[in-house]
C-alpha cells in the first residue's frame, strides 16, 4: 500500500512538471500618438496604439484590432517606437518617434510573439485584409517601381500570390484599398488606383486569376 501511494505521488508530480505553464496575454490602454509616414517621413497622422503584455511584461506596441486565426493564434499590427536622435546630438534622452510596423503572430499557449513574413509589404502604404491564415495587400517591389498583388499565408515564407499589377505610386498614399475576400470559393479582389479590378482564386498554397465570365457566374 505504501509503495502504491509512493508511485501515485511520483506520477502526480511528473504530470505536474510536464504540464505547460499557462501564459496571460493582455493589452494595455489606448494612447493617441502621431507617426511619420511617406517616403521622406514628412507627413504625420494620428493613430491609437496600445501595449501588449505577456505575463505582465511589456513585449510590443500594437495598433488596430487583432485578427483571430485560431483559438490559439491571432495576428495584430505592430507599432514601432524608434530613437530618432542623431549621433552628434549629445542629449541623454532618446528622441522617440512612432512608425507603423508589420504584423505579429501571437501564440496564446506558448506566449511567443513572432513577426509574420510579408513579402514586399510597405508599412506606410499597404492596408492589409485577413481571411483565415491568409493576408492580402498591395505591395511594392524592392526597386520601388512595381505595384504587386500579394497574398501571404502565416507561417510560410513563399507567398501564395505575388503578381505585378501596375506601377507603384510615390506619393505616400495607400497603394490600394484593403483587398476584399469572399468564401466558397475563396477569392480575393484587388482594386489598384489605375487599372481594372483583379480577382484571384485561392486554393491551399496556390492562386490563379479569375476570368470575367467566372466572376459573373459566381455572382448569379
């Protein structure tokens, strides 16, 4: 009997040690700030940011409403506080400025926060639209000349869709409105400032353009 009790105690302790520690993820209060946007950061806009905490420790600043991907994972836009002080400035106080950032993936179980890989995403000018674990936006090529329709999938490095749809403007304004999604079948539409509306069908890890007649058939 004594041996049985000892065995049960050891097993109970092992289970307790193996159980993952629950993490508490919370958001702080909203604060209104101004951040610099545009190629030369010569424009400022008002934005509301709030901190995100893991187990009471500040991890990042965020902006906007989180997108729930699963019961465990959600995505949220990042806000960056950058020290803008020049090397020759001798002030001991950092000169903080706010800048829009990319998107973060938050794991409620592990408490990990990681940056989502978004090819050619422009933090200043790429309004993003989420559906499931896909995010669609208009991006800019590395040389700054090409406007691209992009669909990325969280957790994957290679985009599901990356298609040139025109020339990239250089006025600091949004490249296009946030794309629209529909389900069954899963489709996403882009409306660049110049040119026609473009629709792509998303199937798993692949995308293909939708012809005009297919669009008309699905809307009937």
